C-alpha cells in the first residue's frame, strides 16, 4: 500500500473503518504475548468478584488493535509517531455459548477521520472512534458503546 499524499488530504475526511472481533482465546494469546496475566482477562468468577460483569479484554489489546487501521492507512507502522487515548468503558468478552473458545463474542468498530493537518511538519492527526457493537435495537442496528475516547494518532508522512 502506498503512503497517503498530505497535499491531497482534507480535515474531516474518513481514512477508513473496520470491524475487529475478539474471542476468549484471543485474550489468552494476548496475555501470553504481553505478560499481563490478570485473571479479569480470563476468569469469569474472579472478574465478577472484583465488580465486573465478566471477563474483559486487555486495554492495551483494544488500543493496539484500533491503531492498526491508522498504520495500514499510512502504509508503514513506523509512520505513527504518537498515539494516545482514554479508556472509557471495558470491552466484555463473554464465553461462547457453545463450541470453541476461538468463537468471537465481542465486536469493535473502528473508524478513522483526519482531525488535523500540518503541511509544514508533514503530519496528520487521525481521530479514531472505537465502539463496542452490542445486541441489535428495534431498528435492527447494533447498540454502540464508545470504549476509547480522544483516541488520536499522529502520522508523519
């Protein structure tokens, strides 16, 4: 994929969107890779004992998965020179009703929009919307819960 041309970009333009799904098996793999073995990410009983509704995804897994949209758009993960966010809601990852723990049970929708351009510095700030999709409402659309706010990535082009 080629890198975007800053001269052709406009504030407010959408860079793309995608859906990501998480399963309980994804949480176990992330725990192994990151070293974060907190039981709130894999043990239902423990998560409930500490006041959660159930097992939740790692915050850094959510954050890292979301910025993938930006690095793919930029054509180079190294082009992302700054990234920050606020965690506002947990991402529950329920146990699958049946079958494999590989079955996805949580879906995130990530959308990126150009929030600011600095032609002199050759940087673009991409604002991300990261929402957990829930059960459909009466109109058939899924409920949406923002799980990250002020998610902003700065890309050097």
